C-alpha cells in the first residue's frame, strides 16, 4: 500500500525531508489537500492560514535544500489550539468575545515551534476558553470525531485531536487543565500528553485556570510526542512558574518495549477501574496491561483514596481562577463590545452577556461565588486542602510504584448532543484526568484498542518531571498493542462515515 | 472641634517606587510620556501574559519597610484584588492581602510620639483615565496605561493620629524618610505619593472608635490638613445633633474646601482576594534583608544628629533642614563650598523657605544651585554687596535663574565704600536736616540712625553702612 504523505508520522517525514526525498512544499500540499478534502465534515479548524503556511514551507524548503535545516521539525505542518497566542494570526480561544482579537506576540511554545522550522497551518477548534469535554462549547461550531462523524472528538482540545487523527496536521499543540489534551486524544485515537506543571511555559497560553493549565502535544505516535516535547519543554523567564530542569532528550530516552518496562512497577488505582467505566473500555485497558505484564512489568492494584473528591475540588478551584482570568474581557480594549449600551456598567454587562457562552458564564458564576466574602473558606480554601490530600495520595503511591495506569476516559467518544444539557455528566468525562492536574503531575494517553469501533486510550501518570519514564512505557504499550497505522484506519472510518452521511 | 470630641485618624499612603522598569514587565516607568507609549502585552494585560517580579522593586520596598522600622515577613505572597474598572486592564490588581511584605513599624513625630505602621505591601499601579469633561457627565474617557504596572508600596498607619497637625507631621516625616533612602521622589503633584485618610471622632475619654469616613482626592499635605479639619468638624456637628455618621468614601473638594459623598450609598466592595497563581510566594533570604539593612542610606534622624554635631546647629534648625532631603542636600553643599554653617542655615531657613513658600514650589522643584547662593554669600562677605541688597539679589536669582554677578552688574548694585563718593552725600544730608543734627548733638542718639538711613536712601541702599557711620561720626562728633 502506498501511503499519502499526510498519513506518515513526524519522525518518518523528518527523515524524508532531511534526506531530500520529499520537499516541505510537497508535504504541505499533501496535508492541505487532506484539509480541503475532510475539513467540511470534521471542522477541526477555526482559522486556517494558507498564506502563512505556504510562506513558511517555502522558507523551510530553502533551508532544507541548502542543507541548513533549523531542526528535525523543519517543514513539518502542525496546528495550534486556538488558546495559544500567535503573532498576527487571529486567536479566539473558541469565544465570540475574542472573535476579532489578533495578538501582537507569540506564545513561548509557539515561538519555539517557529524557531524549529515547523509550518503552522492554523488554529484548531476548542471548547470556549477550554471549558468543556466535547468541543461542543465552541463559540463557533462543534468539531466532529473523524472515526464517527456523529460523535464528539472530546475536549477541550477537540480540534487539535481530530486534526491529527484525520490527517489535517502532522501534530498539534493543545492545552490541558483537567484532561483537555488526554481525553480528546483518547477519543480520537491519538497520543496526547500533559507534561508536569512548570515544564512548558504558559506564556502566551490564554489562561483558564492558571494553577492547572499546561500545554501539551497531540501526535500520531509516542515517538512524535517525544520529538515535539523536546522542543517545548524549556525554562522560560517570562513564566514565573516555569521550572528549570536538567534533562536529556526525550526522544533518545525511548527504549525497545521489553527493555523499557522490564521490572517497571505499574500501579492501577482501584478507584479508576470501578463504577461508571464502560465495559468495552475496561476490557481494552486490562488487555493492554496484561501485554505490559508479559513484557516484564509488575502490574499491581493501588489506591488513590481521595479520588472521589477530585472533581468537586476541581470545580471550585478552576472556576475560581477562571472568574478572575476572564474578567479582562470587558470590551474596553480589544475583543467584542456590545453595540448598544447606556453607560460603563451596562457596557460591561451586555458585552459579557453577549460575548460568553453558557458554560463559560456558568463557571464564572461558580468561581465568583466560591471566592466571595463569607464563602471563601468553605469553598476555595477547603478545595485547596482537598488538593493537598490528592497530591499526598499520589506521593504515597509513587513511593512504591514507578507509574500509575488506568483508562484516560470512562467512555469512548459519545454522541454529539448527548451530554450538552447535562453538565454534570459532561464533567464526569474527566474524572480520571483531573486528579493529575490537581497534583501537577505528567500524564499521557496512548491508544490501546477499540471498543465498538472507537478508539480507547490508556492513561499513564508519572512522577513530577519524569516524562521520560512515561514516554517509555507509552512507547512499549504502542508496540505491544500494535494497532496499525491509525491515520489509515481513521481515514477509512472517515471515508465510510462521509459516504453514509452523504446517503443519509 | 468643641473639645468634647477627639479624632481618630489612620492614613493609607501609596508611594510609587522609582525603579527603572515596571514591577512585572520591563517597560520603563518614566512620568509624563505620550499616552500608551510605555506599554507592552504584559502591563496591558493581554490574553496569555504572565507577571515576572522585578527584584529591584522588592529591594526598594524592603528598604522603605526597614527605614520605617518594620519587620520583614519571611514568607510573603501576592494576591489578586478583583474589580472592574477601565484603568485596570486585567480587571484585577496584583497586590498583597494577608501576608504583606512587612509589618509593625513606626514613625516618630516632632514631639517624640510614635505613630504605628500596620503594614507595608507591594503592588502594581493602575492606569489613568482622562475624562472628557466632568467625571459624572463625561461622554467618553481616554485610557492611558503608561502608569499601569509601576511598582507601588502601600503604607498603612495604625489609627494613632489624633489631629490634622499630627497627620501633616506624619506625612512630612514619611516623605522625608522615603526621599532620604532614595526609593521614591514622592511628588504628590505627579501622583507618586497619594494619601487616603480614614477619620472618625469619638467623645474624649471613649475607647471605642466612631464610624469612620474615608477621604479621597487629597492633592497636597495642606489639603490633608484642611480636609481632615473639615471632616472632623462635620462629624462632630453630626454627633452634636444626635445624627449618625455614615460610613462612606468622601471626596475632598479643594476649591470649595468641603468633603462630598462620592457614592450615594456605600457599595459593599468584595474584592474576592485569592493567591496569585502566576507568581511564586516571596521568600526573602534573611541575609539579603540584613545586607539591605546594613547598607541603608542615612535616615533623617541620624542626619539631624550629625548636623547638630558637625555644624553646631541648634536642634530646631537641624530638624527643619533634614525634613526635606533636597533642602538638606542643598544646605550641605553650600556649607562645603562656603563654611559658616549658621550663616548658611539662616539664609536657607529664612530667605529660601520664604521664597519657596510664596511661590508654592516644592523643595524638589528648586532650580537654584548651591554654588549660586555661595557666590552671593561670598560677595556679601567681601563687601561687594550689602546684606540688604543681597536679599533682593537672591530673590531675583530665585525668580529668574540669573547668577548673582550679572544681576548685581545689570542693576548696578555694587556696594559703595569709597569715602570720596559718599562724603558729598553725607554733607548734603547734614545740611538738609539741621533739626535732626541738633537733636543728635543734644544727646538724642537715635537721631544718628535717621541720618544714616537718609544716606542709604540716597544711594538706594548701596552705601556701605560702616563707611557712612564713620563719615557721619567724623563730621558730627
């Protein structure tokens, strides 16, 4: 079978580009062709930048031809979640309130990718201000899961996940506050990682919940994830919470499957394998863990006793921070402003009433309430205490285990519209990913099988700044599960879905 | 106040630190630039930006806190103070709430009374709105964010101040201390020092506090004095009539000399403070703090003692001179160039203060250079100009900025000591005043002074009085 260029991985394409077997412009045209082919159905992007991408690809090609590529990512087309500030390129954060906002600066992670020579295709769809688990809260339109167009891609980095799965980008960046990279990665059958809090600079990442937000890559496979991570994990003096870490190359830390997991102690929290978990998902997760065991890993049950409080704590802390972070969208300096108003207060009210969607308003209300005089101790302070307990849960488990494993999401991709009217059901979608953000730990979701023809993700959680171990075990999982070329499989499913859609 | 009541006053002073760059970004802090030219994504609060703390701002805040006898908090943190206003681009101010940088300091007033300082904390300044017309009726306003992110310290006093004079004394001393250590230029007219006052009254002898009002829009130390006096009077009258004082913010109306209620009803402001997640807690190294303490510049009290010791000045003179660092520096430079500390002190405290006062100028606005005053003092010492003329020359120097030599030359003010030039005038005065001459000869000694005065008058004050004396005595005795 001859593969299209867009069906290859970053590490494969990197070799082809460096060996001059493929040109950066050819590669871009291949991906662009794919975007034109499927974007109408999938709707991964809020903004596409054909001119910028073509200019960047031409420059990459010039450097490749002259033997001076800037990095192994030279000429690789990628997408950026629309939460990342891009100089001169509209950045909406999925919200009407920023529908006309063009940042005058690049986020540090974006700058790193530009300096590495990547070709930025555009800005991917997301739940408004990264609040949601289905991409249905986008202020513009929902994104569809390319494996089944009637289903959601997950969220909030839904467009970033669907673009990688459907071949509309070789990789993307997303952001993860409570699972927003890992959950859509799981639902779209791609690899998604949330690095340790402080590993990737948040400068230029439009804040949702500052103490939880972290930028992470979504890629076709674990090798690509390691490659991209090598460029974005870096200390940044512009972010006071960015940490200076000594580390080697993540890519070079990858090992053959058996070597990687031999003697590795994997804890499986019993709280993650119980109630609410779809049997199909449970079966695939268990099967993958058995494969790892066969490779020499020691898999044992463990406990994170405070897990059941994580969601509650998260839905106090994240909205509290959001209520403050989103207060700046007041119509005064940039973004949307209501057309009709009587005075300043009226302008604030109408601008925000018209500019924000219902989920964002819900969380601003929750957060404002939690921080109010008289309620602060009962809500915010209490939630911070729970957060400490959750962190301690992980510390205890990591005294005994090297990594924690479990399902990324309790379900496979659900139907569009299925949970929009039931916020609590939607919130439960992140029940296994949220504790990781509360503890500031790294987590990765890697495809481990299919249930009802839809991808299932396995989540690994690691010790702080131990991304290398996570990547090794995820790599081993990928090898052991050998699901085949996911881009090809997804394209097949998408073609079928498109045909059915056309018939229906 | 009728004497029945006593005032309880606490002051909140905001001081801009004179760092080169802003507190959370590298924008310059210079005052008076074109609107919105000293800004970047960070201080404009654009989506996605993050603050990075300027170490120099912390250093200056610690210097100030130490000079105010405060304890430095070993674990301080920043918090967000949330409120909507167009001059605040993030809709929250990064400030310090429950763990401020420093606590428990004091300032000693003239009489030795200590006013407690509850806390000193570090925060960012907001921008400035320029309203088209009156604030209540302006059709639109311009926002200038140059000032946004300039580092501020807020110094909160204990409610230890009992009358407007103490308030003025406290502020003068506070300003002197901050200027001496060089952390702020403390220019009220440029907004680098701003004062809000909390004031209440209570029956003398009562231990409980009355209901307080907060005074805002105070533009000068004089306005602090006037505003507080007005407010104390207003509150006392209310109590006399048995009416309650309403807790509210009141605006000082300088023109009409009254305070006005700013809002119809005090809105219960809830700032929803919570720890700033974008900054790490501020844990100051005790060695670093000690280093700052050790290298703190000379404080006003120490300088005063030195003035008494080194220059032999009376306590009073020393106290007045050190109350303003620009004046103290001016004085010391004059003494270095001229000597005669007491002569210089008399000139500074007499003539210079009078002229500053008359012109409404702040000491830091003084353009006169020490070397210019010293030239004038030398001309006086050498008899080139008389003491009286020197004062006129000084006034001209102050107003026009001209140097004393050219003023003296231009207006022909050189003292006349030449006997041959004065002799005819002396003879003329004697001839024109036979009655006075007779009086003098019959023993009325004061008649002599009149004759000297006549000669001085004839020379427009330029005659050397000693020479005139000598010539008159020669003719009359």
